[in-house]
């Protein structure tokens, strides 16, 4: 049986779920459900990323222990996905004992191989991103995503030989062995490799307690990105053993991922550090990485401070679960930025669902009841439409797939009107 393994990122527990998390997760759910309908064996993984300095600070602000705080936010994600009827097969928390042990085993393997070494790292560090930045990443000296000036930091750390894998990774990305979609995102990454190149990267922090201890040096904890990336393996039950066929445990028949979905802010680390780790571990790379854009509200960045944030629970309360899912997936072409607002959601709900689908369903129901007749539908009768729909779904063109469905619905409405 054909296998299909799809992942979302593990979402950082610095805040409760928002519509950006929801967008990625519903898109993954749509694909997982469709591949199940095709008769494939599917594994759909999501979860939460729970370590790091930012979480430690956030917990202190709320007068909680980091694990207590992480438990609270992880539960909020679980509840949100349950409310939205997300059909995930696994929910991975990076504070889980099995994950922690696997991360330590994997990093020890990389260290023993010579790919992790002790050094002193100096650079510009953004606490919002929990990443080191180059001058080229900044606009007017500020982080583009968090609008804060990174601080100069110098500390002892264990460093990963990212530069070692530059040429091999660039070749794999260029020839689509690691396919990055849409094409403009592939071009962006290829340009980054060719113009800036890969520099070795910190894989530990010495002054951050809330993290996984480095197994050979307990004075360091694992850098949050190195910890989080391995969830895609540990979520299948992988125990850190390499390669898979020499003692490794877990449901690894699904590896590698068929597609990994994420927003554009984490593309670079997923196209550099993550596949380099897999090469170091001797494991196959993901087949595809698909990058979607951001949502804005009336042209503005969404945020609590601006008072324009739209929570998934608010959408469900107003429109119901299925309608909320439809409105989110129909808001923009997948892979592009989208502009949303309550007004736009209301207009689309009324036009497509209340007046469009709703009226058609009411007319069919009334016709059947009035004439005392039954409805006999032949499933899969329109082969041409099914093929066209499948092509769009394979290409992640959800908006085009929806257009095909609406063409069929409008055709049905026309038949009833004649």
C-alpha cells in the first residue's frame, strides 16, 4: 500500500493557537483526508515545541514552572485541533521522555562522527526568533519578523558543521531531490546558498536551563531548533538509533515525509539545518517542503497588540466547524500571502455557503420532498472532473480544486432552474 506522511511544524508554545497555526494544520488535514480517500496509508503528525529561553522567560512572567506553562499551552493546541476536527495520527510534545532520549542519542551520534564540536559563537542574536542573524537579515538594524534589534552575544557552545553539507544540499535542492515549493521559494533558497552560503551553527546554549541536557556535557542544553527538528522522526516512534535498519525503533515505514507544510518564516532553517542534520545522521531527506504565506487583516500584520487577531475558536463560534475550515482554506491561494477580515469572511460565507450551497441543498431537498422521489447518485461518474481535481490537489492548488467543485455545484443549480 502506498504511504503518505505529512507534517506540520511543532508549534512554539509561547502563545495559544492563532489563525496562522490553524491554516497550516487544516491544510495538512485536507491533504491527509484526501490521501486516505485514495486508499493510501497515511500518517499525519503535528505537535508542540516546548523548550528554549523564550519559554523559560514566559513561564516566569506567569509565575509558573516551564513544564506547567508548556502543559497549559500544549493542551490549548490539542483542544483547538479537536474543535476543528483535525484528523492527526500523532501529536508530539518535545518535552516527552521518549523524544528527549532520542534527541540525546542522535546528537551523541553526530558528535561522535565529528559533526558537532566545542567552540565560541559570536553573533547577533534575536530572542524573538531564538536564532542568530546576519547583517543581511536585518532591516534598519531590526529583525524583520519581530521588529527588535538583535543583541550581540558571545558564548561557549557546541557547534554543528552545517557548512560541511552546503554543496551536497544545494545540489539536492537544485535537482529537486529535496523539492521546495512553490518555485519562488526554491529560487529564494538557492540564491541564499549561492550568495551567502552556510556557516556552522550553534547547537547548544550554556546559560539556558529549560532544554534537553547535552548528554556528554550537562552544563549545556540542546539549542531549541536542533531539538524541535527531530520531532519529525520521534513522532513516528524513532528512538534515535541510526541508521534505521540497525536497531532503530518506531513506525519508520513512513519515512521520509511525503510533504512538510510550514509558513515562510521558518523556510530557511528547514532548508538548511534540518536536511543537514539528516545527512549527518545518514537518513533520507523529505521529498517535498511546501511553504505558504502569511495572513494579514486589512493590510496590517495580525497581532494582539493591534486588536485585530482572529482566533480559531472565534471562527467556530460564528460559523461552525466545517464553515470555519472552508473559509480559512478559501481565503487565498495556498503558497501566497492573504488578506482577511471579518467582513471578508462574512461575505464569502453568505455568497458561497448560505446563498450558494445552502440554497442548492434547500432546493434539492424541497424537490425530493414535494415529488416524493429518491436521489440516486453515481459516485465517481465524472472521470474528467476527478482527474482535474486530483491534479490540483497534487499541486497544492486548493483554491483551484474548490473552483472545480463550485463549477459542478453551479451546474446543478442551473439544471434545477431549467
